[in-house]
C-alpha cells in the first residue's frame, strides 16, 4: 500500500457551505494559491453547476494554480459533469468528483430511487466524467449510514467504469472512530478490485469526531483525507486539515504514511481563511488557536524553559507561528512593503493593486507606528473586500459622540450608488448608534445576528477586526472591517456585510435532491 497520504482540501467547496462563509472569485483564488504553496495535493475549488459565480471561480482557480490538482464537484448527472469538465478545461491537472447517495434513508426518502437505479446512475456518471479527465473520484454520499454490501457493490461497479478514487463520506457525522475504521477495513477486504483505486474519507464533525474518524480510517488503509482549513464546512464542519496533518506528522510512529504538506504555511493560511470568511478561530483550537502554544501555568512554563519537550509535542514555528514582529514602520518604502508581502505569500496582479495597498499601509502607519505581519494580512484582506463588484455602500465619514451621562450619537455620511447621504442616530453605545444610522440610510431590512471584535495584534494601538453576521430572508452573510478605531472598523464591517447581502445569489446546493 502507498505510504503517501493524499491531502484533499475542500475549504472552497464544503467549507463555503458554512452559512455566511461564501467567498468571491478573487478570494477563492487567493486561498487556492495559499493551499498550493502549502503543497495540498487536491483542491476542490467548487461546484460549477451551482451558479455562474461558482463556475467562474472554479475556472479561475484552474487557471491560476499549477502544482495542485484542481477538482470540481458534480452530482451524478450529465449536466453537472459537463459543467465541471468545462470549468476545469484549463487546469494543469484536473479531477471530477461525482457523487450519489447510497444509504437506505437517502435513496428512499430523498432520491426516491431503487438501489439498482443508483448503481446504474453512478456508473454512467463515472463513465461520462472519464471523457473529460482520467482522474475521477466517486463519493457514496452518506456512506457512514450505508450498508457495507451495497457500498462494495457500487464501488466495485464504479471502479470498472473508471473511478480512480473512492470516497467514503460520513455525511452526517454519525460514526465513531472504531466503527468507521472497520468500514474502511471491510471494504478493502471484501472488494476483489479494492487495489485498483485509492480509498478516501470525508468526515463531518457533528459529534466532534471528524478528525478522529479520519485518522482511524487512515490506520485502516485510507490514503486520501478530505479536510478543510480551520475545520470549516457544512453544519459543525469537516475534519480540520491542520489537525489531520499534524497528527500524522507528530505520531509518525503510529502511521505508515506521510503527507507532502509544508506545515510552516498552516498558521498563515488559517489566518487568511479566517479573515476572508469572518469565521474567527477559537483561542483553544488545536494547532492554529491563539493559545495552542501558550503556557499559562507556572509549572508548565518552568518545564518548557528547562526542556521544551516536557510540555510541547510540536514546535510552534513548524506550523508557522512567528513571534509578533515589528516588520515595517512609517518610513518603510514600497520595496520593503512588497518584499514582506511576498514573503507572506501575497502577490499583486497589477501595479495599481500594489499602489492601492501601499497607500493603505501608509495611512495605517500614520496611526499605528509598528506594523506587524498580522496588520499586513488584514490590510490586504480589506483591500480585497473593497474590490467586491457592485459595492453600493461606502463610508465617507463618521463622527461619534460618547460621554458619561449622555446618549451616544453617531453622524455618518455614506456614499450610496455614488450619491452622498448624511444622517445622525442615537443608540445604547457608539457602535449601536452607528449601525442605526447606517440602517436608517440603507433601509436594508437585514437583521444583525452576530457582532464580534478581535484585536489583530496586542496593545491598545492594535487594529480591531470586526465581524458582523447579517441575515435577510434566510440568507446569511459575514462582513468584516479592520481599523485602529473599533467604531470605524464596525461601520466598515456592517457596510461590507450589506454590500455582500445585496449581491444576487442563485446557487444550488450540492446535496439538493433533483437527481
Ligand atoms: O458530506 C458529503 O457527503 C459531501 C459529499 C458531496 C462528498 O460533501
Ligand atoms: Zn461534506
């Protein structure tokens, strides 16, 4: 059996199915480039049939990434497969990932198809996908609740039809590690042609077991794990890439395989994804949480100072943590700025984009004398957020008054479709007053579901990074903004959310039942 574990990242597809985590085409390309730098083997870039926007994003990723295989998702339907094949046409290396549900409950209640019909449709989908690429993955959706004999039957048939990877998803996160490992073991034992394809797993985290289930599958012979940065994904998310990769690396004594991942890119990529999606990483999250390598108790600190391995099983620098460093300041020039961004893996498509980012950097350096890597990342994320097409609302100016014993008031001037509107409103605090003033102008009818502020670096001169979650008619988006003034950061985040929620959305969901 191969000693290489293939890392298949689905941040741009399943990750994007987290409510509010939708990404623009440019954001997807930036994340895909970061994944390529990290040496991810396969990047699932999206679900091309879902909408013209998804198609364009998969196509753009296929054009920009050269070293990773680019994958597009397709239900087991001719039209889905043709669309995926078209979107992937320009990829250096492409994969079509087609799927159909195989559990009794999904076949009867969702698809209303007999098992024979499901097998026939899977076979025909794989054959069609092979007309576009030799690299075809077949997923048995809800495999975690499917009958083992039926899984063997359908997998044997799709191998004959040309599938090269067989994916076993625990779609609803129902399995326990031993049980899931046994499923992989049994499939490999029972299927006569098991050695003709790679077994893959795709675990959801509904019971908090996605990583444990994936690792148990690897011990039992799976050689591809599907995962996402920060564990993003539908509902409770998918297995987190950083946890799977670091478990296999740290416990190499227990695994007979290794990954090709350059782990030093893990933390910067986690930050990039969190900044773009607005999904903050909890401080105690393994590997990428702010506290993952922080020792609070005196006994631990003493031990680590004497001999690091007393309490540390991994080195922070191996996963890309660098001490907060002052990298640039007010007097730094364009070259130093560009060089540092290149070191952080951030490139610009044009001189214009570089100039725009550089002038933002100068503005920030006037307010905040020490600029850290985290500041640069936030600044570039913000410059990208502002480049959203159809940006209807822009902040022109904001003045807030907050005084003991007085009701806070915010006076805001917004540019709406190029026309200036000014309004003052009162609220229970300066942020509340600001949001009320924006809403009185925008009349958007959105509901604020979440408001959170994080400091980007330490110190009271740090930039505050604000995330808001807005809901309108069942649609949810996240908005972000960063500034050394958290009321301005809040206004930027709210406007960013409004600009996103007003974009048309016509996407299908991959698990929709119109087979
Ligand atoms: O969770 C799931 O079953 C999926 C499939 C499309 C692989 O995301
Ligand atoms: Zn999934």
